[in-house]
C-alpha cells in the first residue's frame, strides 16, 4: 500500500505542488505577523515544508543528495536557527514588532501578489524554449517569489530581528530554486549553511546593540557570554 | 600548494593572535600575516607555472588575475595593519573601542584577509560566492566593532543590502548551472569549464543569469542603485578598516563581474551586456558625483568617491576591448592605493578634531601637516591629475570609450570635473580656516595637536611614494603581468 503510494509519481508531484502553495502562505504570514515568537514558528514551518519538498523529490528522482539536503535543512533551519534566535530574543525582550516602514500589511500582501505574477512572467520569458520539467518551472517561480517577498520583509519591517527572518525567508527561496538543480557538491551546501549561521549570529548580536546604550550593550554581551573577555 | 599555504598561514595566524596578550604582539602577528601573504603571492607569480588548478581538484584555480588581486589585497592589508597599531591604540585611549574587543578586531581583520584572498583563487563560482559572503559578514563586524549606535546601524544596513543582493546572485548561479548542464550534459559552475564552452551557451539564458549575478556583485561593489550602504559603512568604520573596505572589498565584486563578463564576452549576449554595464557605470558615476558636490563630511566625501571610481571601473569592463581591460586592471591598483592614503589621512584628522565635518577642521597645517599634505596629494591623485596613475588609466579608458559613443565620454568627463570641484571645494574650505579668523569662541579653546602614533605616518608616506613612482614610471613587470591577464581572460 505504502510502497505503491510512494511509487506513484503523479501523486508525488501533486503533493509537491500543494507544498509550494503552503510555502507561499507562510511567506504571507511572515509579511504581516507582528509577534516575533510566531514569526519564528512560521519560519520553522516554512523550512519544514522545504524539507518535505526535498524528501518528496528524493522519492521522485531517487538522488541521495536530496535526502542529505532534506536532513541538513531539518537540522539547521527547522531546529538550530529558530532555537538560537529564540534564545537571543528572550534575552533582549523584544516580543513584538509593531512598526511598518512604507507598507502596511495589506498593501505588502497586494505587492507580493504582484511580485508572484512578475516572477511568473519573467521566468516564463526565459524558460519556454527549453524542455524543462514542469515542476522545476513552478519551483523556480515560487522560489523567486519567496526571495522577493523576503526582500519586502527586509524593507517594510523595522526591527532587526524581523529583518533577519526576512533574510532567512529570502534564503529559503533560493534554496527552493537550488533543490531542483541539487548537484552542487555537498561540502558547498554545508558551507552555505555555516555562512548563514554566522550571518544570523552577527545580526542578532547587533540587534542587541541597537536598542541599548553603549555600556548596557557590553553588559548584555557579557551576560550572553558571546564576546569573550573579562570585565575590567 | 598556493591555496593550501594561504589557508594554513591564515589558520596559524588566527591561533597566534588568539593566544597573544599585548596589543603589540597581536598587531605584530597580524602584520606578519599580511607579509607572508604578500610573499606567497610573489612566490606564485615568480616561481610557479600559472594558470594551474590547485589542491588537485577543480575548486581552486590560480591565474595571473587572481594573483594580481591577491597581491593588491595583501599589500593594502599590510599598510592597514601597520597603521592600525597606532590608530587602534588611539581609539582605545579615546574609549571609542573597548579594550575587550581589541583581540576580536584583529581576529576578524586577519580572517577577512584570508577570506578575501581565497575568494580570488576560487574556480568554483559557488565557492567564490561563499567567500565573498564571508567577507561581507567579517567586514560588517569590523564596522560595528566600535559599538556606537550609528556604527551598528551602518553595519546592519551593509549586511542586509549586500547579503540580500548576493542571494540573487545565487539564483543567477543556479541559472548558470542549468544552462551549462544543457550544453555539457552535466552542469558545472567552474569558471574554467564555463569559459572554455562559453560560445555554446545560450545568449538569452546567459543574459538572465548575468543580470542576477550582477545584482549581488554590484551591491558588493557599491554600484547604483545598490550603493546606499556604502557611504555609511565606509565613513563610520575605523579608518584602517575604511581603507580596506574601499581598497580590497570593493574589488571582490568587480572581480566577480569581470570574470562573468569574460564568459559573456564569448557569447552572442556580449553587445547587450556591454551596454548594460556601461549604462550602470555612467549612472553610478553621476549619482556619486552629485552626492559629493556639497558634502560636508570628509569620510563621506571619500566614500562617495569610491562609488564614483567603481562606476569608472564598471565602464572600463563594459567597453570590453583588450586595451580598456588593461587600463581597468591598472585602475584597480591605482584606486586601491590612492583611496587607502586618503582614508589614512582622514583617520589622523579624525583623531585630531574628533569629527569629520568640514567646519570642525581648522589650523590644519600647524596641527597636522603630514595628514594635511597627505589629503591634498591624495585628492589630486584621486581626481586623476597627472602625474598620478589614475590619470593615465582614466585617459586610456575614455579614449577606448570614444569608439563606442562620444556623448558617453563627454558625459563622463563632465561628471569627473564635478568630482574634482567637490574635492577642491572641500579642501579650500577646510584648509583655509584658522582659529584666529574664526572668532573668540574658538580661540578660547585652542586645540592641542594630536600626537600621531608611531607607524601611522609610514603607510601614508609609502603609499604616496608608490603612487608618485607609478605615475611617472610604468614598471615593465607590471605591464607583462597585466598583458598576461588580458590574454588569459580570452581578450586576445
């Protein structure tokens, strides 16, 4: 029963398509949610959806690389990064990001619809002459839209913590792109994740600095024990 | 061997710095690091056969372009680390830098040199992308290390714009990968493979992937419209870091664009991309120059001047003739050195007046004669006055541009005149102000001269000596080196 279910290619492709839609829904949430804790949860859900997509593609294509990607995404983006941001977020006690720059949530949702259309039109202009898997094309459109929506988050939200999540959303969009051409050496995938982690580490530390005075900042870093060194 | 020795030296130096106690030893190890990197680069240039693959795999590749860029990076880091010895000590004394952060400063400084150098030697474009990303993060940390609010603001802006744009580059890489997969059977992101098969690549897809790659690399080099982070980050950073940001990090983005363009040049898309690059080059120069004209902040002025020069370099790449490439490469060296001398002078002036603003600068020749003259000579050099090297580089690039369009050359010339006016206006206004004329309030608090620390004048004076020498005398080895690069990029 289960094996026949797993072997049904058409069904699996449909599942991937449904997962794509879910990914877009999470992006819309990230654009409009004010509570940082739920933003983080949504990001973790989004990353988990990507894990599922990679796993389904593994069932379709059978490349072990995809399974490894799924595992890497699960460990780094579903577990480690949200956990880390959560720890820092609790220390600096920013729980809500109420301010929006330039765009209110409703407007930014409308803009992102436009962005999805734009990605579709743009990419179909380049891809029609090629014999590419249909699924790849949908993935590319969703991936590009997700990247653009993440960029919108960076522009339209004020708090650095929310911007970090916007950046991470962009990165997920790129990953969605990359899953379909996942022949990059695995070492490189790991390096990319390490790079992402350092970036998140640095920006969150800087976020602590932004809403505190200089002395307070050093005190906070001391309590976090991130900057090594002794108090004089 | 070369890449491995870079990696090994980089790692050893990080450990040595981590276990050192006093500022003097930490700085000595950092300077040693830069000197060893210089030595490795020179050794590679003189004693090994290049171009060649490295570490037995296709990840790293050494050719004359990578050695050239690596040498420029090491040279600038050397000057900056010598300068940092006194400069950072002053920052600590002024309590702008926390003593606890001293070691972190040098650790990141050293890691930045290693990451930047390895970026130049990456054959795999994804690996280049990763190292370029790392340099963004490390340098942003150096901007933020003063932990003043505006520094953190600038660093955050820098990270989000540069790294966010770099994600678009990654989409471009994915495009390129599919594209090469269609031609070669299995996809490849190795520059050497791509350039070998460039003529087979579909021009339409190539244009798409180039545009995506351009977004990221342009943001890294401060090309309009992604330049907005640059003036903030470069002017808020400690001056030793500003010199590196302008002199080395901007080159990384330009290096990426040049590598990609050399592939595009072999395809049908060449004409379109060429115009695209020249267009952005012109826009970048225009925006930078207009921001320079009424600039009251010295470091902002120098930072916007970096944007302007990146525009000229982009223009030089876009023209795409062998001669314009030759002079663009020379321009990169000339700009890096000149810009460092300007930031070093500005750093001394900032210690003196504790401000970069034009109306705080007075009595400059009695207080800081060396920095004052450094700034004057540097300004002459940066606006491209003869006999300085930027003059000849600009001249020949513009002569090549004539072949494309006369209005373009006239527009650039006009903009360059405005840039010169901006520097002239700043220098005249700042350097003619004396406290005697300024009135009573100023004479009540006479400024004490800031004692320039040991070693801070040496890099400034040596750079001025080098650019003067380069301007009047074009060394033969440099000419051979640049010719080899032009040849290896497939221009001849």
